C-alpha cells in the first residue's frame, strides 16, 4: 500500500497532462484534488481527504515548477516552410523499392522536394506535388495525402540528448489542434508534415515560442 505522497507523485509523473500542467501552475488545485481523489484512493487502498491531496499537490507543484523551468529556455535556430507536397505510403517489397529508388534519382535531378522514410512493412515517400501524377501511374499507394506543407526545424546539437525537447515541439502543435501527418528527422533537424491549411498557424506558433522569444 502506497503512502499518500508517493501515490500522488506517481500519478502526476506518470501522466503527461498532469505533470505538464502542474509544473506550469495551470491547474486549480482544489478542482484537481477532487478529480484525482478516486485515482489516489485506488492506489492507496484507503479513503483520503481532499484537503490532504490538495496539500500534497501544492507541495509537489512547488518542486515541479523548479524542475520545469529549463524547458522554457528551449530555442530553435531556424524554421523553413515547404509547400505543395504530396505524401505517399506504399507496401514494402522489392519491386516497389526498385521503382521508388528510380523516382528518387529523377526528382533529385530536377531539384524537386523528396523525402523517404522506410519502415519494416511500409515506405513513405514525400514529393513535390508536380511529380505525384507520374508516381501514381507507376505505383499504387496504400495511402495518399495531398495539399501538404513541411515545417522544417533546425536545432542545436545539445538538444539531441536533451529529454523533453521533441515532446515540447509536438506539444505545441497538439495544443493548436494541428494534425501531424508524417515526421522525419536527422541529428539536428526535424520536419513536420501537415495540411497546408495549418502551415501558417504552425509556423507562427513555433516561431513565437522557440525563435522570437528565445533570448527573453
């Protein structure tokens, strides 16, 4: 049977919404105490007063606020936007692989946008929409997304080993209700592929949060 303080700590740290909101003092602690009371009681196997939960949440919030502070210092070096893209996903087999390799070379020769992500069973290829028609004549995609924009982000090498940085980027996209269709990344770059209607909102959100305010 867990102590009350341990039960609350485990509950909060195991839930990204609770931990993120508590660390930034976004919650009404009285309402949160009431909400998590049955969850805490299930962990402690005893009846717990809301006032006791409130006291522990208040104490935990002070600790988490200090830990969460560094995340406010995340900054990215540059953001680029690429528009008029199409996302194709194909079943992975030798014939498809061969055709995709050929298309990749042709698109690169014409300086078109192209990105390939290969999984165990599928291959996703993202190309400038001007090449979409030709690709579909030669390959049958499992799924196609048109009217896609790419938000390319360049960041410092130190963030490659910084826990929470990638989550912070995704989090801001999610808070704006922006659906991420695909993602690709390298050592110091990550690209979000989203519908063109969300591209301005995504750019403005990431720029204002991670670029324009990075020295404040």
